[in-house]
């Protein structure tokens, strides 16, 4: 009988120990934006991750390179699925190692037909880095490619991670996800359609990923807002967004001058940055005004109306 009781106690202790080891240390979701260098080129990265109760995380990463790094080509864009193993998770100084795998698309000139052509290659990226204060991430990585004669390159990046902070008060940490389909109009006369996914923190901040498109092109950006008042019927917010755009807005004036038609403007990949302000009514209806700038050369005002699905009150 004593052996049975002792065995049951040991089993209960092992189960308890296992549960303690897998207690959630950081919040579930986080998103980050980074800037770095790779092969002498400037890189911009956007990443969203899901943190498991174990030291592992998994996410999606998009990066854009401003250079002819891939030979006689331009505008290489990479989409990866990434995963990391985290050491000292939740501490002020933590480390991670991981890999990413996906595809890289780029444009090159086919001199035989004298036209721009788009190609896609498999991309593999081992990486390692350090995260400071659960916010700043310094990463070293290697870009390797398959199905082509493209050389591998090393890269270094520094980024800001939003979300993923230490779970200090689990009863209070009930952050919510919300999604906002929206539509509107810009000063260029274009109808804007898009979708934004946001993660609401407990301290007035939210961060998300914004996908939007109009007749002039499309963009994918990271966006963050600070919410004022936060009343049930009225909330004011202000924030910024930054990311990548593929648009003809930079070439419209040139197309009008050469061809007399704005529709002849060619698409171009560029950096997109926009400040924005707005109001949220009854926790769901959002009116937003944003000034979209492209490579800090052209700017247009866009006003949109959206319906927030999800979210809700903070405890």
C-alpha cells in the first residue's frame, strides 16, 4: 500500500513539475518591424509570431531588399515561415535560434525579348539573435537560394517587437484580437479596400498588420495606435504605419506627360509610411484618416470607414 501511495505521489509530482515548466511566460502573439543590411543592401522586414507555452514560436515573415543584390534584377521580396527556439524566455535578456523557409520573388530583364520578367526561388534562412527587454531584437541571418545561380548572403538587422511581453498578471492579461475590413477613398480618386488585424494591449496600445489596395496598387504594412479616452461609445486613436507598397503613384505624372494617360504608369515597389488618426464608435465602427507617403516623395490623403470584429472591453 505504501508503494502505491509513494508511486502516486511521485507521478503527481512529475505531472506538476511538467505543468510548471510549460506555464506561459510571455503573451501569445507578437509582431515586429526591422531594418538591416544584407550583402550591402538595405532590408526591411515585417514579422508576426505565435508563442507556444514551450520555448518555441512560429510565424510569418516578409522582407524587402532595396538593391540589385540578386544580380541583374530588382525589388526582391521574400515570404517565409519562421520558427525559433528561445532561451531564457521572458527575461530581460533572452536568446533565440531558428530557421525560415519560403520563396523569394524578383524582377529581371530578359534581353532576348527586352522585357521585364518575374522569377521565384526557394529561400532558406538560418538565424540567431538576442532580444533585450522583450522589445529590441538583434538578429544575424544567412540568405540561401535554390533553383538558380544566386549567391548566399549574410545579414544583420535590428527590430522592435510589440507584444510577447512577460505575463506578470495573468488575471489582467486578457488582450484581444480584432479584425477590421474597411473601404474608403483617396485624394487620387481611387477606391481603397483593405483588411487590418490588430492585437489590443492592456495599456492603450494596439499593433497590427494592414493589407490595402486601390486602383494605383497595393501595400502591406505594420501599424500601431495609441487609444485615448477608451469609452464604450467613443474612443479616439492616433498612430503610424510603415511597410512595403507596389504602386504606380510615383509614375503617374510621368505617364501623363509622356502618354497623356495615367493608366500607362508602371508599377514600382517602394517604402510606404503613413501617420493616421481616427475615432471608434460603439467599439466597432472606425473612421480613419491617413496620409500615405511613398518613398517620402508622393503623398495622398485617404479616408476610410471600417467595422471592427472582435476586440472588446479590457478587464
